[in-house]
């Protein structure tokens, strides 16, 4: 479902971009120069089309190709949820979709983005090009809308960098990821910390299920992960955790599982679980620790592993 407020929220996160006055072409431009101008306007149109397609499919690698060098470097260091959130804002759809190019009589490219939860069409208007800047109007609408009631109109700016066209602005606001990275990280931090607590609990539940099934503790997190292809679940792949948690990393946190006491046999065997931020102060501040009695603790450990002396979480 398209939401006008989404672009308003997007704009509120970005920095004000100074308006640029485009130079007008002289009416005496030669036929050859006119043809060159058409070719010049086609390039930013194609770049924006491909950038919107990448945002639709939530392809981080493809989308980053249309960011300036400075923005691409910051994009690569954002948390995974922040990268996805940025791409969502360009198509106003929550789920990754399948992009396709619709034929139009007007000759304006229209990207159709189809997701399990809905679809959107993004029609790109003619580019206004001045030196290394290009501005293109984009209309975003629901495919079933025949009256235009859902249409959202926004102008997107691109800048020529290293022989390619890169995303510069949405409307009259600058896409400046380095300036916004810490704001976004702070906004995401609460959700990643909640996800880390949930991860610790999921691991503990999986360990107890494994104990009941095999009368001992798993030797490592990988034993709790998916079974090998073509094999049934068993002690070497119990299919109790998804691949991310079984690998020890999920949503900006690293997870550690340790058997405590030297024995992994039977109900008396003890274990500890820890979750620490992958990048302290960006993917999270608090470290979480599940002690051998099942108590869950959390504290700001400056990225170090927590312990049972940390405040207990309810």
C-alpha cells in the first residue's frame, strides 16, 4: 500500500539541498548537438530506471552501483535493516519484489514492482540535464488505480560521477548518507537490541529441545542449524535454528554458546549464551548474557561480552 507520509518521513531524514537553475539550450543548437542532448538525457533516465528496479528487488549490490562513492561507502557499513529501509523508501513497498519494465505509449519508462503484499508502478518523466546534474520527475502509483488518487509525484536528482549517473536527491533534499548514518543507526539500535534478546532466547529454546531429543547438549551452534541438503534432521543438523543464528551472526549481533562445566551429557549439563554488538554503538550498545541458571542479563559493556553480574532483564 502506497503511503504519502513515507516520502514525508524520508524527506525529514535528509539534508536540505540547494536548488539548481538549469541552463536553457539555445534555439540555434545544431541537429548534431540536439541528438547528443537526447543521448545525454537517456543516460540518467536509464540509471534511475535501474536504480528503482534494484530498490524494488532490494538488491544491495545493484542499488549501491547508483550511489555516489561517498554514499556507497556509508551504505556498505549501515546495518542490514537500515540498508533495506533505505531501498524500501524509493518504491514505498515493504517486501522485496520482482521488477519489470512496462511498455508505454508515451515512451516514458515505467518500472512495475510486484511483491507478495502489493505492487507499485513508477513512471519516469523526461530528464532536465545541466552539465553534471539531471532532474527527473517520477510518479508512483498503485497499478489498479485508474483515477490517480494514489499517485505520488516527486523529482529525483542525479549527478554524473566517474562516467556514470548516481542518485543525488529526492525532491529538493540531498541524499547524504554519511550525515544520516548515525541517526539511522540510533533509530535501528533499539530494534537490533530487541532482536538480539530474541536471538538469545531462541538459542536457549533450541538447546533445550536438542537436549531432550539427544540426551546431551549440542557441541556448537552449527549443530542446531539446518540439516544438510537431502538429509533428515539429526544431531549434526537438528534444524532448530535458521542459518543466520546457527552461524552465530544475525542483525548486527554476534552470538556465542559455551558449555560450562566440561560435560555436555544429560540434564545437569550447563551452558551460557552471549550476544555482543558486531559494531559497538552502531549495531547496538548493550551486551546480553544468559547465565547457567537461565537468567538473562544486559549492560553496556563497550562491545565486550556480558556476564552474570550485569543487571538482570525482566
